[in-house]
C-alpha cells in the first residue's frame, strides 16, 4: 500500500495529505478576514502556492478545486483573482458553490487537489 503522508497536523485536520502522487489541501481561508472577497481570494491563493511548493507541486499541477462563497454575488470578484493567479496555467476541474460559514467574516474558502 502506498504511503500516506500528513503535514501541518493539528487536533482537527492535516493541512496537506499526500498519497500516491497526489496532494490534498484542506480548505483554506484568508489570514485577514476583514477584507472583501477578492482580497480574501488573493490571500488564500498566495498561501496555496506556499503549501503546494512545500510538497513539490505548483498551480500548473492542479487537478481539482472546490470553492465556497458566502455570497454567490461575489462570483465575478473571486473569478478575477482566480484567473489572474492561474497566470496562463491550464485550469483544473472546479466547482463553486454558495455556503454558510461558521465565522461570519469568512467570505471564501478554497480546497485544492494537485499532482506531485
């Protein structure tokens, strides 16, 4: 059986799980939640770059993205930040849905899966 590796573990989750050449990132939210959806998205994607690099992946190796938005009216603002971040890389399969979050200040959460 292929090895399962877990990184940045706490009592609730592993921030990254690597198995069989695939990296699974837990849902990411912005560090500064006192900003709009576009800026929260930019923060999340910057953090995603660092997490992906830490396991030998990058945005060009994305397989799937799940995006949750507090308000689906912010879809365009999130997409502008997303497309700029992809910077010409082929986009992954993706789903975007509206969601209620436990913390009111969270406007967007993004979960990624990437090849290594």
